[in-house]
């Protein structure tokens, strides 16, 4: 296991083994992705937004704007009730 300390400025130094494993070099960017269990996953931000095109398949049937609005409203209510 690799351990780092958070500085007073909120910075950490990633251990060499972690940087090598993730393919990180000086100037590399990383994303901290929140997981459902409350932890975070460190993911290299190596691609561009354009590279994600087609990553998620289009829905089998089109979704109406009203359906999207309803789904968002439901999610907001669900989050507020927690």
C-alpha cells in the first residue's frame, strides 16, 4: 500500500509506484471520481472530451425532453429526501 500526506495547501505527492502504474508524468492531470460507497477513484485524465464520442450507446428509443425533465426532478427529490 502507498501512503501520502496532505499538505497545508491540500496537496499530495503521489508515490513513484502509483505514478508509474497510472502512466502519469510531470504535468499529467487526474480526475477524482466519487464512488457509490463514498470513496474516490483516481483516474488519469488522458483523453479529450471528443475521444468519448460513442462511448455510451444511444438509447434504443428516443427520450423526450419531458421524460428527461421528469427523471431529473425525481433524482433531485430523491437526493433531498436523504
